[in-house]
C-alpha cells in the first residue's frame, strides 16, 4: 500500500511514534511518504520504500503568521497525485487533520478518493484542541476522518468527553521496537555518569510545566538523603533553567547532570536504575515505556494513560500528582535492595514487550485495510 504520513518532525512523542511507524511499515513492504516541514528526527535513513517531501511555506508580508496548513494541504495534493498515494495517515489533530480534510476535498473535485486516518496523541485533544478558538475545527476534522485512533484508552475517553464525536475512536497504543534495545555497553561507560556505589536516576522530557520538573528534583532530593545517587536530566524546554536554580538552592548541583537533548538515550537508560515521570498529564507515557524496555522501573504519577503502561507494584509505582513524599518513599522501596531492584528491572522489561511494534503494527494495518475498502464504497 502507498501511504502518506503527516507528523511533526520534532523530538516530541507524536512525531517519534509516526516516524517509527512509517519505518516499520516500509520494512513490511509498504511505500511510505513522509510529508512535513523538516525531515523527522528519527528518520535517519531513506530507502526505496521511504520518501520525504518537504513542505515549504512561502513568506509573504501580508501574513503575520504564515499559513502552514494551506501549504501542507497543497503539498499533500501534489504528492498524492504524483505518487498514487492510496491512504493518508495524519498524526496530531492540529493542524494536520484539518489540512488532511482539505486535501481530501480538493482531490474529490478531481474524482479521487483517498481515506484519512487521524491518530490523536494527547495535547492536541486535552490542551490545545479543547481551546475555544480551535475546538470547532478539531471536532469537525475528527468527525470527517474515515478512521480515528487514540494512543490510550484514557485519551479515547477524554476525546469523547470533550468533543461531540459522531464516530468510533479505536485504541491503538504507542509502541517500541524491542529489537533496537539489545545494546551492550561497558561499565567504564557507566563510570562517566556516576560512581559504582551510586544509583542512577533519570528523567527525560521536553521540560514543560506539564512534566512537573520541580517534582523530579524534589523526589531526587529525598532519595539522595538516604542512599548515594545521581540524577540525569535529559531534554530542553522552558522549565530547565528553573530546575537548574532549584538544584543550586537544594545543594544538588554536583549530583545532577543536565544533558540537554541527546542522541544517546539508550545508553543513558541502559545504566539507569530508576525513571521518574511525575507529570500532571500524559496521554500514554512513551518515555516510561522506553525506560521499561531498557529494564528501568518507573516511579510516576497515576494520571492519564500512564497506569496502562506502568503497572503499580510490578514495573514501578504510581502516586497522586504532586505527592513527592510518596514517590520518594516508593523509589526507595526499589532502590535500597539489590534483589528487589533486579526484580523490578526484569518486570519492566517483560511488560514492555506487550507494546512491541510487531504486536501493534498489525492493528494499524487492519485499520488501513478497513479504510481502504471503504474508499471503494465512496467511488461506487
């Protein structure tokens, strides 16, 4: 099948999932065309089944904000016609579903019917999408999609609660490619991060307010008072500077490493003993899943789709949002005993296999097949 995928090309979860999905589809023999304003960060290598089409937005003095969705829909029309695209899969409702709808309508004027799959990822629904300025357009775009999927049951339910949706929303969870996490790193590399007697605790995010970055620092502050530990903070964002100041105020500057955006996530997680995810909201918790597949137990909040990934008492522990005392208490349950820590590490790796891409990919292929068959009903 010839599939066009629209996504954000950034480090964010939706873009990563869309890119990994496209790569996996290409490996299964599908022809995949990524259409976005920059080559996705995880799209390191193009092959005969993977193509990238850059969306250029001409600057014009009349426009204070350049109309990306118009440029995107025009590029999609050209790409679909030129390459005979059979299906359009848009990730993130804003503005991709709306641009996808406009693409469909322009093609229908020429007698072409291309089904559109819309995958909802989180803040496109729970934050930006429900804003009064965008809600009518998001509702319309979702209802005009041929198939709608959400990355967790929690997100599916919240979508139905927030918007007036007239069609089913199917749950297809986020995933990882377990074959990519069989790395072998040496202990001397671990020594670059921490001493032998120190536990390594990690947080990876985009450092936005929703991630509750100060809670990460406060949990670690309580942990390091009991056992030797080092905190690794990976990512960039508006809360990073405040986090660095808080570390200084708490006397943690020598125990916390801020690494910025990194291409060595797997190496960092390989040596980590615990992952902290105290977010106020997570539609799925992809960062937690990536930690788990690297044998890292997770201490997290119990919000959104996280409990569907992090199993309380098995792969880690769940606490109420903001309860740093409980999070620290649960972290020490895991970290203080080598045997218990190893049990949680093994459990985390085992449970992560539930979300291996080879188990999730057929769910998307089934959705594609259903939407493709519906296309012929429209033609007839």
